[in-house]
């Protein structure tokens, strides 16, 4: 039963509705709880509930987000663990153990809600299933960013990208939770510690130090040009993303975090502001010339063209929303620079799929497929080849001086080959 709210006026309306929905979903089940009941217990008009959340499916998503953010302590993960002194494999083990244990405690703190989610999943309409998937995906995105930062600070590398590691890790955690709620878990795991330690070791034993990783592989200038042309054929969004990868050394994770306000024109040059979990971010110039070919100007380039198209598309979409009260979204509400068809921020996997589409015809010299991190390698080598000093490049790239040694070695190899070839002329 939902308890009476003694200080209802002090709690913002939206938060009061979410709190009430969480308690009702947990005690009555999601299917049997109506928006009328939630509105009555929250002491608001049902129209107010619809104005904030659209429908029960939208409210379910808000409740899931609240639980995931509050109980899975993702903010604490970023604040407590993403510290600059992480520098070894033991730090990765400590991070994973902390996250898994915190997640299990969090999920087990709302057993009724979890049982309802599991037990009634077969009754959910498509909208509810999409809401649940979206909530889980947001957690995966956050933990992927944390894993990326830990690996970078620890100078470690994994064979899979961070988003796939996060997907696998959270799938294991949720699977263990389902077993705990629905069966005798001790028949499979003697206790929680055995599960946690086994899962941690499974992940840690696969990492390798960066120094043992595959040597730096950049992409030839003519291939970069072809990739950008392939992206251009796919549309304005693809072209803009490819431009950021090669023109600013943006990693896929950086691009998922970009907001509209992170792109500014300063001194007739485009500047991008990255959002990073363990720093205040950094400013990166968006080069108008990539490997000898110019791509417009500061105010007329693939990114600016995409932003114009994006704004026009949003205007057309909003014109189709007849009832502004029920659909209060505006162009200013969509902060992410790149988003999917459902106006959700573009995910790491979606960017990887775009890369695979552009680069499918091309291979490395060893016949391996081109990887998205090779765009960063190419940008780093080009910037060093243009003569930028190491200290300045560390500032704009976010890399440490030791990490640049591999790029400098690769640059020296390219210069040596060019000099040797020049002797024939």
C-alpha cells in the first residue's frame, strides 16, 4: 500500500508521480496498476500525469531510469572509481568487483519490482518492452564509458569494444538476479561471492597491456578520401560523423556524448567540446583539411550541413504534432547532436554499424577489416606530421605523452619510406 505523503507540496510534481508509480508497480504489479490509481495516490490530475509522461509506458521508462540511476549508483561509480591513479590490472579488478556488487545490492533492494518485471514480461505490449530495453541500454552506455576510462587509465586493452563488454557484463548480472528471484540459486552458485569473483576473473584474464597490443595502423590518404565519399553517399549524418572521426580525432564514445552547444565557431574555425566522465572535457579544433583535401570552411562543412538538415527535419516533425500540450517537445529540447530515428542519442553500436557500412569495401594490408579506432590513429599521425608539439597535442587529444610514442614511431616509419622512395626520382 502506498503511504500518505505528509509533505506532498514540497516534492516536485514529476518526482512525486515517479515515486508513487514505483511503489505501486512494486506492490501491485505493472500490468494491474492504472494511471488513474497512480494519479490518485500522487494527488495529481491524470491529465498532469499524461502531460509529463505521455502514457503509462512513458512513466514506466521514467521509473526504470529512476531505479537504475538511484540504485545502481552509476554516479558514484564515476565519482569514486574514475580516478587518474588507476594504472594496473588490479585496478580493473577492483572496479569490476565494486560495480557488480553494487548492482546486485541495488537490484535486490527492490525485489517486488524485479519479480513484476520478470513475471509479467510476457504480457507487456511492444512499448513497455522497448521502454525496458531503453533503460537497460542507458545503463550499458554509462558503464561502457566507465570501462573505457578504466582501460585507458590502466593502459590496458580488450579484444571487444567497451559497449560489448558492458552489454555482456550487465546481461550476466541480470541473469544472476533472475535466477535468484525464481529458483534456488545455491544449486548453481554456492554464494554471491563465488559468482562475483568468477565473473570478475572472466573479464580480467582477457585484458592485455597496451604495449602488447597490435601496432598502430593508420589508413592511407586515398582510402580516407574514399571512406568520406562513401559516408557522404549515405546521408548528411553519416558524412558529418565521418568528418568528426578524421577531422577532429573523435572516438565513437565522444560522438555519442556530443550536444549541440558543444560545437562553436571561434576565430573562423570550428571547435568541439568533448564530454568526459573523469575530466572537465577538452576542446578540439575541427580541421577543414584532412590528409591534403579540404572539406569546406568553418561555417560550411559536413557538420554544419548536417546541423541544418537536422534542424529542418525536427521542424517538420514538430509540425505534425497536433496537440502541443500532450507533446511539449521543442527543437531546443533535443540536446544531443546525433540521434536515432526515435530521437534517442546515437549509441556506440549504431556508430560502429555506420563505420562498417562505409568501410566494407576496404581492408588493411594484412587483409583485416578497418576498425573505427584507426580513424583516431590516422588523425594522430597526421597532426604529429604537421608539426604540432607534443604538449599541445596532449591537451587537444587527451592522450598522455607516453601514449604518443607509438604514433611517433609510426610517423617516423612513414617518413623513412617516403624518403627512400624519393631517392628513385
